[in-house]
C-alpha cells in the first residue's frame, strides 16, 4: 500500500473517472428530459389506471441494475431486436441501460413533488383563470428545487451502480471501463491501491453532488420560502 | 356587469352524500353578503359552486354577463402564494387576467399600497407572516378590480390584530363598490362586516335576512341556537 497516493497521478485513473461521468451525466440528461414531463403528466392527469401506474413507477425505482443490464443486453445483442445498431459493449449501450435504470427514479420523485404542489395550487390557479399547460408550467417552475433533488438522486444511482454497465459495457479497458466496474475488477486482481483510489474519487463525487443539492435547496428555502 | 348571480335548484353531493341540498337564490350588486354557519355546514362548498371551482351535481349557476372569470376573485382561508416576490405574485394574477404588460407593475404597486404592503414588494411572498400573506392575497384580488369578491373564512387562522387589518381591507373593498361575499362562522365578524346574512345549516339555506335583524330576531330555531352557541358543532 506504500504507493497508494501515487495512483492519483496515473492518467489511467482519471480517464476512467471522465468516462464514468460522461456515461452517467448523459443518462441523467436523457432520463430528465423524459422523466420530468412524465412525472408531471401523471401528477396532474386523471386517467383510468393512474393508481396502478404510480405503484408501478414507485416499484421501478428499485429496479435491480443487473436485471436492467440483462434486458438491455438481450435487446442490443447481435440476435436481439436492436442488434443492428451495434451498440453492445460501447459507452452508448451503458447510457441506454443507465437511462432505463434511473428514468423511474426521476419520474417518480418529480411526480410526488408536482402532485403535492398541485394539490396546494390547483384551486388558486383556477380561481385566477390559469389552467392546462400554463398551470402545469407554473407549478413545475415553483417546485424546481425539489426537481433538482430528483435529478441528483438519479445521478447518484447512475454513478454508483455496477451491474448494468458491467453487462452491457463489458468492462473493456480504455473503452467501457468505468469507476465501479474497474473497482470490481482491480479488487479481484489484487490491485487494491487503484481500486481504493477509484473508490475514494467515487465517494467524493457522490458527496459533492449531495452537498451541492443540499446547499441549493437550503438557499432556495431561505430565499423563496 | 356579471351580477346578479342566480343559483337555480343547485345541489352538490360527493360520494353519495348530499353536501348542498337543492337551493335557489339570487345575489345582486350592493351590500355585502355573509354566509354564516357552523363548521361543515356547507359554506365553503356553496361559495366554490358560486365561484365555479366545482360544478353542481344538479341545477344551474347563472351569471348575468360574459367573461365571468376575470370579473370575480376569491381569497381562501389559507393563502396560496407562488415562490416569487410579493409584487410578482400580484403581477402574475394581472398577467393571467390579460392585463397589458406595461400596466401590470403600476397596478400591482397600487394594490400593494392599498393593503399596506408596498414596503414588502420585493420580499418573497412565502417568507411573509400569515397575516401579511392574507393581505397579499387581498391585494392580488384588489389589483383585478373584481365585480365580486369571494372570501372563504379569510381570518380563521389569524390572530386578532391581523384579523383587524384584514377586516379593514375588506371594508375598503366594500366601499369601492365590489360585491363582497364572505363565509364565516365568526358571529362578531358577521356583525362587523355583513349587511345581509345567509344562514346555512346542514347544506340547506335556512334563513336570509339583514344582518341587524338576523342577530336581533333570528327567524329559525337553528339560527337562534347557533347565535346562542348551542348548535352542535358539525
């Protein structure tokens, strides 16, 4: 363990960190684009099967990453329905898997935030003659700091999971190796300094993200009540 | 002019339970009307039916003129403020009512000044005290210059001094020619602010009378019991 601090000088370590962030941030971007409107629509909409949809969405927050990985693997494999895209064992496949994994988290958490606000605002907005899309946008804007928490929860989940990226990415050195899969591999190989170094960076990123989310919400609470 | 407002055999029930029994009445412009009754008597529901927030199960709510939405306003028991400044909350309402952009800020400032909140114009609305938020809700209604203002127990969760301030603003509305329709279970408030009383009991309109006469000589046993404080509280 004497060479432990030296692992932070290896360009290899930082290449892995950068790829991890690229994959997870892309997945969060796509999942946010789809998840926020989906969550808001379920929060505000009244349709048959709404209760079941909410239960399903909440349950999907606990999707096991390996199962998502397996499903995406079957979709993208040569014989699968989307095999022609040639995405398997590329960062693109990892983005697809993580997007599916965190979409329910972002949709379910934003559904909750929007619905709570909607219950409060609905009558007042209708009294002012504000309805439909305009009312939805007003509420989304008013709960924007809660939505940030939902998005960061998704990012935390994406950057910390191993199973999905391992299966669809294949943990190929320099191509699809991210922090979590590298930690798993290096630990089994006995290269503990590198595994530990990556672990510290990973925890550091998750900590910084959560601290940022906390501070933004605190500031918003003080600023806007 | 959207008044008079007519309710024709209006009833409302939820989950099979009748909340408002078939009821007909006409509200004209002029003196303020107090909807008085115990908690759960149906005051709020009756007011929401009039304001159009809920649709009657049967019967019709008829206004006399067009564009009824922009000519009426409602202040709720718990004011709902958007997460923006006091001024911007009023401007939001003006925008929703279709007021031209260059007019909005001036009208909003006038309304804030009317309720004594001009100094707090830039303060985030949700940081204001309960009484201030309720005054802001009144300013938001004032800025729209509604023909009819509905007030649903506007002081039920306020302390006596905040209540006095709110009542002063409501009297200002009344003096400016807005028709004030207020629900309350507070007898003192009904006497202070009401010109006529609609007494509601268990979803029925039991009595309609000038306030002074209602309190001196109630025409129904229920109203007499309510005034004496003997009415079972549900």
